[in-house]
């Protein structure tokens, strides 16, 4: 690979040749830039004279088994596009690591706004509640899709969602010895399996649904695309929704946290109002054992950050903000433990 042909460790000549062979109507040359933010799969904009694309790839270096599965992302957004759900159009998947160093896929770049601050400070106060309505309607719509009709019946294992998730994240947490141990995480690894609510439900589960993983219409409070499906699977819809709701309970400083915000002054719905909004759209009478779901999701997020800490120590975290995020690991785990008490 010549130095002139590579940028961000991607061989542009090899990538250009692959795109020409696999993406309909593609015509180079490419102008490439890396998107800021995120801690998982490195994401790039590919600009050509006629259109823009987005490329997501696995990060380089040693990875935990099953992590960073861009192949699964490609599969789910392809299926959801066919159902009319707002996702970017997926163009092509490359599982050959020789092209750019790791597997990747290419999708359209959806025009719109990504809003990082969950208080929507640039919007008028009277409009902010409409953005929360749009977010809630979109996740409710996702959970209402028949995953079998979408061709995703083998995308995950229906049933026993919490048992499997608790086992998976406990195992990843415990195996990543370089990142160390956190006392509250250890306690939660024991407490959570003993307090799983009764009853089974299965839906398409996004796994990281928050405002900065959404593309909003350029001028309207409307979601035009849901991004970052790395953690998606078939799962319990209430686990997915309460991960989104968890923003009301996370310590200040975490992405999309509402901790410490005067919600009424900001023009935002309260946590109870947002729960009622979701229940109305999914025809639920309410959410029992809300404390379990919140503790589970706070613990799961702490486990994800614990993994980021391990990657940072090994030198293959994809973002310079990793150290700042890792500082929130123990406060987040402690918040989860306090909810259980």
C-alpha cells in the first residue's frame, strides 16, 4: 500500500476498485473523512462527485469474540428498509479483510441532523417535546414490526433474553482482565439473575437507542434514520425501551444523559410522562418492575464502557474520547447498584 493511496489506514485505491465492482452507479474518485464520536465501529464518509456514502468497518486489532459484527448491522438495516422503517439504504457488504484491513459495509448518507445534546438546546422550548414524541414513536414502531415477516427470525434467540444478556455481559466483563474489576459490577452480576421479571416478549431490539444515534429531518421534529445497529438482536422490547429511558437516570456527563437537568424548565417530558407515551403507543397498561429494567441497563452500559476501557488499554479504541467515558464507569455501576437497593 503506498502512502499516497491510504488515509485513516484505508487503502483508497483498493476501496475504489471494490466500490466500482459492488455498488451500482458508483463513480469515484473518493474524498474520505472519519466521523467523530462513537466507541465501536469506525465510521467514514465517502464523498464522490455525484453522491455521498457511509462506510462502517470493524476496528483493527484483537477483538473479543462476536464483537463489532458489521455483517449483522448490514443484515438488519437491509431487512428494516424493506419494512419501511427509517434506516439508511445498505448498498454492499465486504467480508474480505484484505480490501481495507477489516470487514466493512457501505450505506447511503442520509441528509439531516444528528443532535448530541438530549435537551435539544438549539430548538425552541415549545418544540422540544415534539422531538421526544418522534423518538418515542420511532422506537415503538420498531418494537411493533413482526420480526418473522421481516426475515429476521434467526437474528437472535427468542425468549430468555435477560438470562442470556446477563450471562453474555457478565462473561465479557469478567474475561477482560486488563480493564480490572468494579465492586458494584461484581454485586450486580450476582443480583440481576435472581430478579428477572416473569413473562417473555420478543421484538427487534436496537440496543443503543438514543438521540445521537438518530438522524432528524433537516427542519422538522421527525426521525428519518436510525443508526448504529451494532448491538441489535431479537430481545425484550422493555429492555430496549428502558435503555433509552435510562438517560433520565444516568450520571451527568455521559452521552445523552439528562442527569441534573430541570426537565420542566427545559420543556422536556418527565420520565413518567415518557413511559406513558411509550405505553400508549404500544398498548401497554404500564411497566412493572421498572427498577429491574433500569438497573439492568445501567449495568449493561457500564459493561460496555468496561469493554471500551479494555480496548483503550490494548490501544485499539476508535476514539480519543475513550478516556473521558471510562471515567464514568464506576459512577454508572454505583448508580445501577443504588437502584437495586
